[in-house]
C-alpha cells in the first residue's frame, strides 16, 4: 500500500537526517559532491544538516534519471533546490520502489496496547522551555553546544534552587517570549504544539527536565514538564485507522532507509 504524498514528504526529512550522517563524511571535500554532481557552489559552505538533505535528494534525483522517470538533462542546481520535474519524478520513484505492506489487525492491536497513552484524548501538560532558535546564518554547532551546556546545567540542580536556575536561564538565554516568564508555557494539549514538539512531550510519563534536547522547526528546546494530566484512552475501534497509519509510516521509513543505503553503494546510480 502507498502512503499519501503529503504523508511521505512529512517523514522524509528525519529519514534523510539519520541516513546521511552515514554518507556525508565520505563526500566531504572542498566542494561536496555525489557521483560527480556538486552539492553546493565554490563559495558556499552549507551546514551539516543542509548538506545531508542535499545528499539524499541528489541520490534520489540520480536514481529517478536511471529509472527513466526524469530526463537526463535535468539540471542539478547547486542551491539544493530540486526542479518541479525532479520532485515529481522522485515521488514516482518512491511509489515504484517502496512497497509498504498493510499491517495485520494483530499487529495493530499489539501497537495499540504498547502505545496506549498515544491514543488517549484530553491529555494536558504544563511545562516550560528554553528555546535556542535556529535562524539564518546561525552557527548551528555553537548553538547546539550552548543548548547542551544549558541542559546539563539545569539538570544539575534540585528543589527550589532548580526552579530558580531554570527560570534565570530562560530569561537570559531563551529566544521565546516566554523567557520573560521563566519559560512558562502554561497548560498545553497536543494540538497546541508543533507536531514534532508534541511527539516528544505527549504520550509519555516523564516529569521534570527532559534528559534530551527537543528538536523542532523552531530550533532546540530545553524542556521541563511540570505537571501531567493523563488523557482517557480511546477504544481500539475508534483509533484503528490511526494505528494502522502509524505502522505503515514505520514500514515506509524502514524501506526508505534501506533504499537509500542501496543507492549510496558505489556504482548504484
């Protein structure tokens, strides 16, 4: 079964991020390239994440040409932006190469039982955060180092002192307006948050400062969950479709990683 195009595009980015961490190092030269195709201009120095994204996009573009889905004269722009024809061809390529099996009801019920909190309604979380925003031109490595240092610092305190340390760090370091209130965001439901943020916070049991940075489209977050209110589990029958979609997405991601691994092998494109 094929996933909707919008769903596929939504899950490509994190797969690219994980996969290209493995393939970017071998192509790191003055001008990084894939099979002789430059990934950036001579005067450009894209960040690691941007370079990883371009690596996978170029591998897929070349594979689409090899499959006859894209004209060989398609131009690989060094700014990393694919042509509309290339984007469409990659979509067709993935539909042709990636086969996602329909999950069985038994598999769906196992997943539902293991992830019951994720299929509950009405869950609320009260939290605060410190945002290290990723903006154009920012040194992402330095930003991550500051975020990780802050995370370590706020986790090394307890009791009343911990509250003060977090609030002070938020007021002085956070790029979110909530910093003026010690990073407080109040009570939130999943629908109130960016999907990637909600995925890390809701359907969990952790309370306190999370032991990891939360990555979102806005940047890096140090997050403290202050209080949780559990939701009410929905019947399996009511969420069967969502459960099946979650399993299909997981299978799609696995198939895509394997396909990218294959494309990265010498002489495959």
